[in-house]
C-alpha cells in the first residue's frame, strides 16, 4: 500500500500548483466581476423601480428587470461557492501530499 500511496503523491504533486493558480484566478475574477455585476444589478433594480413608479412599464416588465438584476447579483456568490470548493480540493490534496 505504501508504494501506491507514494505514486499517487508523485502524480498529485504537479497538479497542486495548477489548482493553486486556478484558485487565485478564480478569486481575482470573482472579486472583479462582483463589483461590476453589483453595479449592473443596482442599475437594473433602479431602472425597474423608476419605470414602474413613473408608469413607463407594467408590473410584469418591471418584475423581469428585477429578476435580471437579482440574477446578476447572485452570480458572484455562485462563483465564490465554486472557488471555495476548489480551495477545499486544494487543501485535501495538500494534506494528502504532506501525509
């Protein structure tokens, strides 16, 4: 069993830096996209509220704009969840290699 574990450790050793780079790129893109998509979602929500209050659109059209704004707001949180899963995978690989 020891030789198999050693071989798996050697195979995972070059994978670890790749996962670290993917993690850091994901963190950067999530932060960057979170700011931009937050602004867009705020813009959509304000446009939906203003158009509904001023009578420029019906309730269903305003609701569609609010739904689009909500989706834009949620996307960075979904990406953050994926980055957390990648980080957990990196921690598992690193612990296995160190053991």
